[in-house]
């Protein structure tokens, strides 16, 4: 399986990997400020007119967990140089994002890290935050469509029926699992990606 295709597989067949999800849940489309929860006390950091609240203690530390993040009521455009280098192209993993959605992802990541800098100290914690931010800021149908198109672009053997199967699984996925697996794409975590690829082949008849 080609490296590019393997990197895209991390968001597919999410139902089969629900056990990888943490006990936290990620909500999409909320009007609340971006909130990252991992237990313990909380701090609030303002970035311009928006804010992010992060609860500290026992935070996500592996590719199999993701913090709880909600979409901010007000999104401000941030300079991508403020993001950790591995998060600066997070929105490029999806096709068809609006500028508002891309700005939202960057804003949530930056404000969450400003509130809790330790979230940027490991690939695993950063991947969980980026994945959760994408799920919070982008409608799940858009994620499903964008990732399916990206996979088709790197594997021309995928049929329309197989693509429909893939897209349906992503659209129906539990948000926490979706966040975890998008995080796995960011850091190219091999164990999760391999398991998802095998599950996708079994259910949708692909050969990835």
C-alpha cells in the first residue's frame, strides 16, 4: 500500500475502531467558545475577541485519545506561524474547506495551546488537538466528502460504489473516533492506520 494512500486511510471505517475512542466526546457546530477538556482545573486565554477554555490535568497523551473541543462563537484569523509546525498544514488534509473553516481550525488550535502550552509538547497530544479542532470546525459531511475525494485521488482503482461506502462510514462516524483518526493522519501513526486499512478493505471491498 502506497504511503500517501496509507496516510489517508486513518479516517475510514471508524465504526470498527470505536474502541480506540476516549471517554470524552467532541461536539460539532456548537456556539460555545472552543473548549478543551481533560479533567482538573481550568484556565481561560483570550486571543483578540475570541477565547478558549482548557481544563488541565490528565490530558490526552496518545494517538488513541483526543481532547474535547467545541466550535468558538467568534473566530479570528491567526497567523499560521503561531501554530506548531506540524499543525500548520492540518487543513490541507481535507479538500473543499471554506476559509472560515480553515480559520476556525487554526484559531482553536492556537487558543487551546495558549491556554495549555503542554498540548504542543508531543506529537500525540498535538494530533489529538488538531483532529478534535477539525471535527469541531468542519461539518462531518464535508469531512466525509473531502477525505473520500482525497483517497480517490491517490487510488484510481476505487469504484463509485466503494467510494460511496467509504463516504457513508465517515459521515456516520462517532465524532470522537473521527477526531482520533484524523489525529493519526497528522502524525501518520502506523498501528491505527494499518488496522483501519484492513477494516476498510473488508467492508467496502477496496484493496488498499
